[in-house]
């Protein structure tokens, strides 16, 4: 059931959007016209039908696919990190991965020395390394709270660096960087889909394969070693996949804050803490729910509202609720 759940969301997302000349029914006919002969749609002029098909293929379809990929990547990354650190308040944004990837992507946009995706991944990895370095400066074994605090510090440092990049940018590049940092999918193209689909798909596939081991890692290092699992190796693989998926998402869609925090927890509330079930649920429900948010963001008003604003408005109250309920502990 969960594996076919995204299909109606994808189809519905292809039919809606800002259009003064055609409505949802017209685009439904245009979508059906890809599989039925054109004489079934004689009520439309050939040019009008071709225009609607072009809008579906080259404007709406890449945006829908990219949104689904990004939603699946962020939700799955948050779920994996929450299982790994045994804390529902963890996500890639809090650990500094998103902020590091954002600074790397902004530098790539400003200097054009490296491709945006490669620069985002390098700085995302660098942010993770800094987080662990700061967390282990004083303690041989870093607690979850220390890692979280270190991640927040690293995130703050990279956000400061991002502000410096914005300050040094010329007005044209500054506008692009600011819009991009809000999390925006209105510039989705097939090129961006091609850039993101391989790294995100590989990361999600590895996380799906390791979904049973996430249950063991969630028990703790000693318990995982007792059943023959190498926790350090698996932890490294999971963090690498999370960083690759998150940095790829940031590179093509900007910063979509707190999505990887609240959605995995909502899914855990619905189906339980078993990662064998939550990993595929976060892939398919995560992509579908971000599609729903994106549909609202582009139809809510006469102008498009960045999707990062909607996820922050949803995530902030849920984040506060988690802090009050769990008091920074896994329960």
C-alpha cells in the first residue's frame, strides 16, 4: 500500500499550478492525451494541446519529481539520524550538515570554482567532521547531548559564513542566493533532476538495505556489537549516505528547514519505532508530503511562497512540542 501511495499525489501535482488559460480538467485531458489518440480531444486546438503537454513535461513534471526526491531524502535522513543517535530531536539541519552544504553551494554560486553539488557535499562532510571533533574535544565518548550542542555551534558558524558570502555578493547573485536559502523549487528543471536522482537514489537504497541494522544501532554500541554488528562501520555508512542525500537536496532545492525533524517523528507516531517499516515509510510518505506542501506553496496566493517558509512554520511548533514532551531523551 505504502509503495503506491505517492502515485495519486504525483498525478494530482501535475494537474495544478498557476495557469490563466487552462484549468485542472484541461490538464487532466492533456495528461491522458499522452496515451490516447488525439482525435479523442478534438475540443482543443492542436496548439493548445501541445502547449499543455509541454507545460506538463518540461515545467511541472521535473518539479514534481525533484520535490518528491528531496522530500524522500530529507525525511529518510532525519529518520536515520534519529535512530542512530536515539533522539527524536536530531536532523541534518541541527547537526550542521544542511548549513555546511548551504555554505558550499553558496560559494559555488558566487565563485563558480566547483559544481554546486560537489561543493555542497564537501562542505556537508566538513560540517559533520567539525561536529564530531568539537564533541570529542573533552570527552572520550561523546554523549548525544554534546553532539547536538556541537552540531548547533557548527551550524551557527556555517550560517555566519553564509551571511558573509551574501554580504560579499553582487546584487544579482545575492538575490539568487537569498531566494535559494529560503528553499525554493520554482526553478526545477530536468537538469537538476538528473543531478540529484543518482546520489539521492543510491543513498536511499543503502539506507533501505540497512533498515534492519538501524534497529540494532538504536539499541547502543554494546548491544549492536553483541549480535555481531560493527557499529562504527555502519554508523559511518549511514552518516555518509545522510550527508550525500542532504547535500544533494540542498544543492538543487536550497535549505528546507526542519522537514527532516518533524516528519520522521509523525511517521513514527503512526506506525511505530521499527526502522524496518519507518525507512520505506519516510521515503514514500516523505516525498508525498513535501509534494502536498509544495502544491500549497504555489497555489496558496497569487505569488509563490518559498517552500522553506511552510516547512519552518510546520516544523517549529512540532519541534517545541518534542522538546517539552521528551526533554531531550528518546522515549
